[in-house]
């Protein structure tokens, strides 16, 4: 404004895009409004601090030159002089200034990325901004109440419960989110899959080092959740199950997996539906309610048996074993990366690379498979030998939570054809294969 007063220029409008750089490609609403006003002859010139405050993109500059040529508007700067974009010399100077501004922006971006990467390798937090849920504002201390929520959500998610149902439960319990409002699946998934909650540094989507702050959950748990949730297509969601035994029920007539399909009157049932692949017989069915009640009672009974208690490993042993398996997975990945670099540097042939890669991938796959088994066992944590506690909660559990507990104990339930004349639930039709 002082420049305008000193040069006797009347300022009709001020256009400000706060915190939006001219070089990051984001929309600048005020800049667009300014261009529209110039195009419609409502403004006859532009004053800016320097030309690079208007543009750091050559494409955007060229579009602006076309606009100025068509309207004859003046372009003046406080620190860079005036630019007559109607002449070839003025346009050339603007382009040179724009090119150097672009280079400066790219150099600055590269330095910042390098600094962040070095901070990450040194175990320091890379990102700033809003306080991370579970930690204080400087990320040095854990907030116990929020940490307890993270631990609970991690345990339930690894036990098979959906992010959606955990959020519904938190909102019903009025558990405040990071912003103090309602929980959403996107927010909870981001927290659970971040390296920060397990004391690790994450940069550009990759975990690169151990952080210098305390952990809330274990690195093995973070790895399992990243494997479980980050491979899902963006925007994909899963509604809670209405059929908690789906995927476990097999038709005794043809061997196909039975699906949840209601009868014409709306009653839920499991049905052997014939698919487009020809698998299924369209003949075997069983009503869901008495069937699910019977299986739930069988599971609750088995939870109190000494055999099951002897079979399942303790929670502490699971954590130790999961960490050892995670170490195997990480070590295998490092070996694969080194092998790829050796092939890229032509230190080994393609044949040698293929021969060496296969056993490493097999070891990695086996470790991942065994980690998946441990995730199933974690669904039973706190319930083995304490079935009465689970029985009191059972009806209030989300269907996918029920499914994770049942799936940890039962491998398959075969439903044989109904006996003609029997209209009541017949448990003799069922053959249960126990997982543990």
C-alpha cells in the first residue's frame, strides 16, 4: 500500500491467497478471481511484491501473458520493477525471472526433503503440524487416556473387528477423537497404521528408523495392521457382517461354501447358492438364528476347556513370536532389495537373481503366513478360561467381532441335507472341524 501511495496508484481490490504457494499446483481462488476481474476489464493493472509471487509455473505464466496481451493491463512489482508483457523484451524478462524462480523453488523443495529424510534417519519426527493422537504437543510423552484407546483399537482390529464397527462403538461411548469430534474410519485407520504409535519414524509412506519417543503399541502390531489395511483399494469400505459364520459354512451335499441369503419372508439363512462358475447346488439351507446360537454356545464351551488353554500360547509369547516373525519378514525384504541392486549393477546375472530370489520369497511368505495365524489367536485374548465374561458380552458384539472369535476356534462347519419331516433345528446335521 505504501508503494501505491508513493506512486499515486489507486488500489481498488486486494487479492490474497494465504498459505498457498504459487508453485505447488494447488488452486488459488483469489488469483483466479483476480484474473477474471482483469479479463472482464474491472481491473486495469496488477501490483505484486515480485513477479515470482504471482507465478512459479511456466504454464501459468504463459496463460497470464496471453491475458495481459488481450487486455493491455499493467504489471508492476514493488521489488522487481515493471514488466511490459506486450513487448517481446518484457515477455522474455518475465520468462527468465519465472525460470529462476522455479529453480529456486525446486532447490528449496529438494533441501527440505533432504532435511526431513535426514531427520527421519536420525530417529527424529519428520512431520509437524497438528498434535498426534496419543502424544503431547511436542511428541515426547504419551497421554495415557488416548494411548489406552489406541491399544484397544489395535487389539480389536487385529482380532478381526472392522474399523467401521470400532468407530461406531467409540462414538456411542462418546470417546473424543483427535479433533475432539466423532471418530471416522479414515482417521482411525491412519492412526493405527502410522509408524509413530509404535515408536517408529515414517517418511513418504515408509518406516525408515526407530524414533526417539515412547511407543504405544509394538512394531509387530503396526506391521500387521499396515499389511491388513494399507493394501486395500483407496475408498474401499466394508460394512459389518450380518452373517458371522460366512466363509466357515460348507454344504454337505456338494462341498461348496454357503452364503448368507434371506428367504422370501426376510428370515436370515445360510444357503448353498449356485454361482456363475457352476459351483453350488441350490438345495441346502439352514436358518441363521438357531444355527448361530448353537455354534456360539459350542465356542463358549470350548473356551473353558483345559485342552484349549493348553493349546493356545500366552499373549506375551505371541508378542515375542510376532516380533521374531516380523524381523524375518524385514530381513527377507532387505535381502531382496540387495539382490535387486546386485542385478541392477550387473554383479549377478538374471539367472542367478531368479535362483536366489525364490528361497528368500518363500521364507518371507511363510513368516507372513505364520503372522496371520497369530492374528487369529489374538482374537481370543482375555477369553480363554473366562467364557462367562464373553457370554455376557456376546449379543452386543459386532458380527465381524463374533466372526473373528469363532474363526479362531472353528475351521469349518459342514451342513448336511435336512432329514425329511424334521422342521425344528437339527444339530445332528452339523459337522464341526475345530481349529484349536
